[in-house]
C-alpha cells in the first residue's frame, strides 16, 4: 500500500494529459488553445520552433 501523495503525484501528469485529450477531441467547430507563461509540456512538441 502506498502512503502519502506519491501515487497521486505520479498520476497527475497522466490525468492532465487525458483531460486535454478529451477536451480537444470533443471540440465540435473549433479549438483555441491559449497559454500564459511557459507552454504546457504536452503541447510543446506541437509548437513551431523559434
């Protein structure tokens, strides 16, 4: 049995990525992604390189 937040902490990136995927795949007419600050580690590979 895991104690503390270690198991929850390890699942957070997967959960965040899954939520982004669900939101993006359920967009019907358009999808606008915005950011403030550093890009998400999930979207960085999709962004054009400077």
